[in-house]
C-alpha cells in the first residue's frame, strides 16, 4: 500500500463539490431568470432540470472519485467499502428511473 496523500484527495473532492454546486446554481438561476423574463417555458424548464440533475449527480461523482483515489493508493479496504457505497447509489438511481 502506498502512502496516502489526503491533501490531494481533499482538493479533488472540494473541486468536484464546489464545481458541481456552482454549475448547478448557475443553471438553476438561468432557468429562473429565463422564466421570469419571458415565456421561454421549454428552455427554462430544461435549464432547471439540468441544474437539478447536476446537483444530484455531484455527490455520486464525489464517491466515484474517492474509489479511484483509493484504488490508486492500493487501499483495498476503503476502495471496496466506497465501491459498495457507489454501487448502492447507482442502484438507487436505477430503481428511481424505473
């Protein structure tokens, strides 16, 4: 097992969460603004839906990045546990979209 670089993982996770939240907020704001300004109902709904999807996908991407980092560190226990969490999240998405 290689020496873990907790700082690198934390930086990646902060970028993922911050970027996902910022992109989601921008899309939601654009959808709301478009709705308030003038009747582009389809476009505003699409922007709002994209913002919500990104907001919900951000934590899943965070868990996937953690799995990747643990695999790179050869930390098999945490990679396996985090992989189970990722599998549970993905399974819940499949059930939700059915």
